[in-house]
C-alpha cells in the first residue's frame, strides 16, 4: 500500500503543480475567462485516464493464469522504464518547468486557438494520469484492495497538500521533495523490475520452457505464507513493495534488481546533488556519438 500511495501522491502532486502554473499564467495576464478551458482539458484527461484503467482491468480479468503472469511481467518492466524516465525528466526540468509551460501557453494564445489550449491542458494532465495507471497495474494485479486504498490515500493527500500550498501559503521545497521521493521511487522501481522478471520466469515455467540456472532460486528463507514476515504478510509486504523483498528469489531476479540499483541510485543522487556532472556526461556522449558516425562527420567537415 505504501508504494501505491507514494506513486499516486507524487503523480497527482505533479499534475496539481502543472495545473497551478497554467492557471497562474492566465491570472497573471488577466485572462481569467480562459481558465474554464483549462478545466475542460483537465476533466477530459481524468475521464480518459479512468477509462484506460477500466479497459486494462477488463483485459487482465479475461487472461488465463499463464497469460496473466506474462501480462504482469511485461507491465512491470514497461512501468519501470517509464518511471525511470519520469524521475530523470523531473530532475532536469524541475527548475525550468514553469518557464517552459508559460512559453507553450503563450504560443497557443498567439495562435488564438481554444482547441489548442484544451489540448495542451489535456496532454499535460493525461500524461500524469496515464503514468499513474501504468505504474499501478503490477500492484493492482497482485493486490487490488491495497492498490485501491493506497492510490486513494495518495490522491487525497496530494490534493490536500496542493490546497495548503496554493490557498494557505504552505512553503514546500519542491526540488528537495522530488529528490527524496525520487530515491524512494528508484528503490521501488528496482523491486518492481525484479518482480517483473520473476513473473516472466513463472510464465516460461508455466508453458514448459526451461530458463536454466537463471530461473533457479538462489535462496529460500523458509518463511511460511501465514507469517507476517512473508512478502505477502503485514510487515513483509511493506518491504516487498519498497525494497523488492521476497522470501525466495531466482538468480535472474537478484541480478537485475541489484544491477538496477547500482546504476540508477547513484545516478539519481548525482543528478540532483551535482547536476554539472550530468551535463559533462551529456557533452561527452554527444562527442562519442559524433566520432562513431564517420560518414556524418565527413559530410559536416566538407560543408
């Protein structure tokens, strides 16, 4: 439930921040009459997000046991890819997002299209809604009740914090919030990726495919299903969601889980604490890419 809460809270708060930036722009430019079109786009985005969630639930409910494992495995991996991208996008755009949104709104107002304004509001909020649905799919598949409760608490908490920020004047260091929440999300993503690998291995076993030593359990703690320390128990489930804990794990799951943490946990910390290193790596990457494409380099030199 904690993982579902954290994901929903962060995504809803992001959507609320973006919405507040858009509305603040129109209030600042004395164009309050256009705010209703912003709310129209947001309403459509919420309806579309709920619709997608319902469609996915119907599809999942009609799957066989083996296909459900395949679905959960693929959904988990896709969720981790999108979640990781979202973490680093926010770390690099967090300081400039207000300026970028203002510029995009200004461009749409220059073109004079109400449809463009509705579409822009729809896209920025729908992206957050779609990400939330995507991230919650693996959790909902394994524990529907906990996912509903966690997501609901996350939704109301984010809306309450948003109210405190914009109505009461609560001061919140947004970048610091995203820094610490990103670290927690990296830990969560590592466990989710490991769970996805576990489900894919289970699917391969269900259809009679031998995955070799990668599918063998590296350890088994021998904790019974009824124990509160089991990964589905009262205490164990918390560590399962936040840290990827399980009473037994395959070699492939352990390798993928640890590899993800080794790569993305330090990278996340560096991105927030020392962003100039990321800029240097980006420059180095562009230079390497340039020298790895000799034909393009020769054409550039000739020009």
